[in-house]
C-alpha cells in the first residue's frame, strides 16, 4: 500500500490466534502447538473508532457486554474477515468495512463476533483444541508402539486416523459455535432495534462462493457452516422475528463517515475526489476532500476543506484532530498544537487524540507537557504502539533511560517482537527502582520474553 495514501493514520501490529486454515496445518504436524501467532497491523484513527463504537453500542448492550470495555478495532487487511481473540476487542478487517453496503450489514458482523464473546466460545475453543491435541498425541503414542512391533503401515494408519478424528471433532465444535453465534446475533439485532435484513444481505453476498464445490467438499472438515446454510438460517430468523426496525439516521451517518474516512486514506486521491461528490453529508464530503488534498501535498486546499467541515460541525473533536494531523505532517507545528489542543478540550479522555496532542507537543519541544499527555493516553489505551514510540522518545529526552527502555520493551512486545522486547526489558529492570510501576511492567515483559524463548526451544 503506498505510504502517501496512509500518511495521517497510525498502523500498529497485533498478534492474533491462528485462523482455522492454520489449524489444519497443526493437525498435520500432530497438533504440536495449540496457538500460532500472525502479525497484523491495526489502523488506529479516533474518528473511525468512534464511528464503529456508535454502530456497535446498541449491539454490545443487547449482548450484555460492557460497552466501555469492548473496543472495535480495524485490521490492515483487505480480505473480508472479522475475529475476536479476547474479551476486550472485536477486530474488523478494513476490507470488510469497505465491502459491506449498509450499517445493518456491519452491525450483523459485529453482533456475530459479540456472540462469540458473550457465549464463552473463546475459552471453550481453547479447551476443545487442547482435547484434540491430547487425542492426537495419544494416536502418535499408539502408532509408535505398533511401529516398534513391525507394523509400519498400521502405525501410519493409526496416527493419521487419530489426527483426522481429533481435527474433525474440533471443527465440529467450531461449526456448532458458529451456528450458535448466528442465532445469538439475530437476537441481539432484534433487541437493539436493528433490521435483520443486514444479516440476510451479508450471507446473500457470499452464498455459493465456497472455495470448493459442494461435491468435493468434506462437510466434517469445515470450521463454518456453508454460506448457503447460513443464508437459509438468516432468512428463517427474519421470518421468525420479523423486521420492525425504524430508519436510523445516526447509524447511516456514522457508517458513511467511517467508510469515508477509511477509504480516503486507503484509496488514491483521484478516486476519493471522484467519489466524494456522491456523499450526501456535506461535512463528510469535505473531510474526504481534505484527506485527498493532503495525500497530494496540497496544504492550502486541505486546510480550507477541513475548516469548512468545522464550520458545519464546530464542536467535532475528530475534525480538529484531522486538522492537527494535516498541519503536523506539513511541519506547521504551532498550528498543529493549537488544533490538537482544541480536540483535547472537546474529548479530554480520548486516548488517540491525546496521543496526537502529545506527539505535536513533543515536536514543539514541550517535552514535559508531552509526557503528561502521552502517559494519560497510555493509561487508557495499551494497544497503541506508535504512542509507545513517542513516549520512549520523550523519556529519553528528559534523561529517564530506564523508562525509555521500559516503554520500548512494551512496544516491541505489542508488535510480537519478544526477543527485542526482552533485551530492552532487561535493561529497564537494571535501571529502574525495584518495585516501581515501570520496573514491574518491564518485569512482565521480561517474563513473557523468557517464556517465549523456552517455548521456541521446545519446538526445536
């Protein structure tokens, strides 16, 4: 992806559980590991995350989840996918967000992932995987006994049969959980007053687009029900529950704004300028145009467009935040600090806005004030690796090498670079007062790094 198209967005890395296709590989290697990690980058933007939060709020509330705890985060991946790895976040690929055509479709996806959290599928799936691993290992042990007695072919049959049976059992549990999540999602949408037509449209889009034809497909070696099965189920849900949802202008607005902001930084400026004219909300159109001008390094027009958007929404912290980013990236540091400062006044607890403000203060040389803003942001958002980088620079500038090493260790740990994290964590532990908060955080990273090193040795 061209750097010029993403200049004003922060891309971070996150490690997630292996996908189901990766688990097929685990089966072939006798389930040697229950969890694999895949590095992904997150697209962190306060406007986008706020819009997704607005869309997710009624769904999360209907699911009985803590709406303040569960974040909706965007993954830098063009494929159509969403997933959960813990109880605190739902991850949506940007490809999914740009593909769906209505807020109801996006809310149906969020409802499905929320159901995995609410129904306890995360913990259950780990237990099912452990059970499958034990069964596979038992098969391997039996195969070794038979092989020692001279039954080479029989040994291979036992091993392969046990491994396949273990995998089939695990995937059967997974398919049942996916069907359960669809049923729960339909219920959440109903209670939230959201049209279930979004769920039907979602499955209509992908019905029949299976990787293999039904004839060649083993239904017991699938992690999800087929798209056609899910479509029939969604249609049955809608028929059973009905569709009494009323039009929701707020959902329509935030859906358009989220997609507009995301596409403005991921697509070419030419594409954005052409499509922005179709936008019904004038402030969103101006925001998209500001982003396109910014990609083309046209500060005058970018500034004019975002100022016009602010004339329409003068109390919008996210438009001030975008203005701050545009100015900062054009080295108008003093003006950027003022824009970010206004954004902080309007949204004093938004971690991403605080992080941007701290970055601008750091560029202006106000290191102590930058430290305060960045620490406040870190206390509210531990997933922001770009923030940790700025915080490390700030601590280094004030001569606190121990804390600089500690936050650098945390940043590398967030990125999945545990070997590098361990080096900086060990340095921080040796420099910080024993028992201090920074020392304790560095110790946590050091322990994680050592455990990862031991696991790697065992696999070898």
